[in-house]
C-alpha cells in the first residue's frame, strides 16, 4: 500500500515537472542493427518507427518514400557494415542539449557498393520526440560519395556536414 502511495506521488510530480524525467539517449549500435535488419527484410514499418517526429509529420506518404528508398538498392546477397563518421552536439547552458551522430552503413555485394548515410538524433532534451532518424540517404559508394539516389530528411534540425 505504501509503495502505491509513493508511486502516485512520484507520478504526480512527474506531471507537474516534466523536466525531472530523464531522456534516455538512443544507442547508435541498436539503431544501426535495426536499420540493417530492416534493409535485409525490406521492413518499411521498422524504418518508419525509427524516424523523428518531424519526418513523420512532414513527409507525405512516408511509407511510400521509404519503399522508394529501399528500391534504389539494386541487387541481392548484400553484406552490411556500419560505422560512426562524426557528430554534432549543442547545449543551452541550462541543462538542455541535442546530440546528433552520423552513421554510415555500407551495403555491398560482388558487383555493387552503396552507402546509406544517416543523421541520427541520439539525444534531445528540448524535444525528446524529435529523437530518431532526421536524414537518410542512399548513394552508390564512390570516392567522394556521388550524388544521392534517394533522400528523406526532416524539414529542420539537420546539421550540414561534408564527406
């Protein structure tokens, strides 16, 4: 009985002071492995679930867009690898911050090599619902990376980077 009262009090204070709730950062490895699994199985719903709120609200026919992104990867029997290629973070100085990481997923078979570039917002204490994929693009892997074949991105909050 006592534990229920304490839980109710804590829940009440969490509603009054949402800043007391801790935002859990996204894990790069978990997201990269989920994306790779979705690529292998053509799982549009899994990729859609990883997108940030901005993309979900501002990309018309998001499921169709993700399907077209997947369709640009032509071939079979691909091997996948991934790495982090940089990032960005900003703090308000008042305990609020945003962190984004750039993930490169290599998709390769004996004749084709693609690069899937992701800007992943791993932490956002300003707007936690905006955490997730803010930019995803697939391009043939060349040096330097050639023009993207297909891109889905948030309408704001994507930092520019150079390869």
